[in-house]
C-alpha cells in the first residue's frame, strides 16, 4: 500500500529558510473594514476561514468587503495534509449559525460573501441543510449581497448536493485541490472522480448555476498533470478556476516541493482560458475567495463596485 512518502518526495535533510520572493509577500492586515469584521465575528461567535486557514490575503479581501465565513464549527472530521484548520470530533451542528452569519454579512454591507465549512462526515445532510439555510438567510437579510458557497464533497451524497443547489447560491464552489496521483496524501477521505461528479451534477440540477473550483500547485505534481485536471474541470462545465501556490502552514503539514513563478502562473491561466473557463484567477497568493467579487463580475453576476 502506497504511503504519503511514496506519493510525495520528502526531503529529510536540514533546511535553511530562504527569504520569500517579493511576489509571495502579502500586506499586513489593517483598515477599518478589517477590524470591524474581526470584532463582529467574535461578537457573533463566528469563524472565518481567512483566520483559521492563515490566509495571506485576509487584509486585502476584508477591506474589499469580501469575507469567507466558516460554518459547522471549527473542527474538521478529515485530516488533509495541506490544511491548517483544526481537526477533531465536532460539536452538534448549530442550526442558528446561518442566521448569525447572515446578520454579520448584512451589518457589514458585504458585496460578496463566501461561505464554507469544515467537513462534517458525521452528518452530511445536516451540513447541506445548514448551507441551504445560510443562502436563504443572506438573501433575506442582505439582498444586495452575492452568495458563494464553498462546499465539502458530502461524500458524494446527491441528496445533499441537491439541497444546496436548490437554495440557489450565486456561485457553487468545490475545490479539486490537487492532481489525482496525490489525492491520498493531500485530500484525506476525498476522491478525484467524486469531486468532478459533484461539479457535473450541480450543473445538471441547474445549468445556469455558476460553478467554480480551485487547485494548489507545489505539492509534487507535474505540469502535464495540472493541465489534465484543468481539462477535466472544463469538461464538466466548471465556469471559474483558481490556481494558487501551496504554502506549508507548519512542519506538521505536507512539504512544499517548489515555488512556481509568476510567469508560470500566467502561462497556466492562458492555457486554462483556452479550455473554456469563463474566468481564471492564477497567481502565487491566489486562494479560493481571492478577488471573488471580481470573479463574479466576470461571469456577468454583478458589476465591480
């Protein structure tokens, strides 16, 4: 049986940290909107994946009035090798949380809200219902805000996927993360074909729904494998693709095999656009919700304000 070491080459020799290149440096979070959102999230007992996952773009996105809220607790039932979100046995699902998320979005007058969650393999239908509730609550409390949901795979449960799609989010996102060869190490409990099927099934349920997926680079994949993933995502009708550099959250996470250059990100963007995506966001610091409001605008959902 293959191990993580078989799938990803791990260099065990001593490392001497090198200075980050300029194109990997993010600005220090600051600004009135940033501080207001941080305080409100604490007051309403909410989590943001921006904080839990140590996102480098937190300051820029929050000051553009785009934030990613994380529902269903702050403990994930899976142990993906790249992710900084805490793992463990979660508490029962809090079905009042969607109302509080929508309240925060309304109070902050957000233009584009991204709502994600930890994996809740203990209750996939309950998790889907919480997503449906938050979509409905945001549409009710903050009618001018676009809702993007970044959902888990719900173990491929089609009823759960249908529950979310029928709540009519503006964008449905499910990240592919890596290439099939590395899935066992990178995405614990996930299946590549299941991810593709989720995105395909969402389009079957609602052909007008904007779908989106994201991929990380720098985990040991080859360029031809990445291009194959982009083709697969385009084949199932995915509208938006994000491509970003994997940055190791800690020594307990999977190692980064190499840094891709800005020129390589630009080349991948051009190649992916030729495959038929409506929008491609590709760059070293790109994450799922990076420039999410502009991605929505590029698909005709909203005007950049």
